[in-house]
C-alpha cells in the first residue's frame, strides 16, 4: 500500500515531465518559426538584389548601346505597334485604290510612317540624356 506522500511525489514527477515536454515542444516550434522567417527574409532579399542587378544591367546596356536597347524594346512591343498602325484601316468598309498595288503600298507606307516618326522621337529623347 502506498502512502499519500508517495502518490503526491508521483503526480509531481508526471507533471514535471509534462511541463518539460511542453517546454521542449514550444522551443522547437519557436526555432522552426524563426528559421522559416529567416529563410523567407533571405528569399525576399535575394529577389530584390536580382531585380536591382537587372535594372543596373539594363541601364548599363542603355548607356553603352542605346540603339540596341531601343531596338529590343521595339521588338518586344512590335505586335502593339503594328496593331496601332493598322487601326486606321480597321474602320474602313470599302477601299478603292486608284493606282493598284502602288496605291495600296503608299497607303500602308503612310500608316507605318507614324511608327518611324515614333522611333525617331524615342531616339531623340534617349539621346538627350547623358548616361
């Protein structure tokens, strides 16, 4: 038969073990949360550095060869440029060309000349900056 003090000590021992287990779990969860936060912060930092390097490389390329950068931008936006140049023809129901293929070529050339004027304007704007 056990005495009352023995039962008390046994309960206290089990309580202490539970408390120790809870403390260890809490510390492990805190360490995991901290590690996850540090990893996320490092990922954000790496992404920011990569974006900054890309911006710096683009600025350097622009300073070195403005025509190539402008050409790249035009190539990237070419579908929108062609669409804008063709827009005047979109609302025409019927078009009569008096001088055949040459007249059609001249009409298209006039529409596309606005794109050339835009390119010349871009070159003059970028040329105005001293990088």
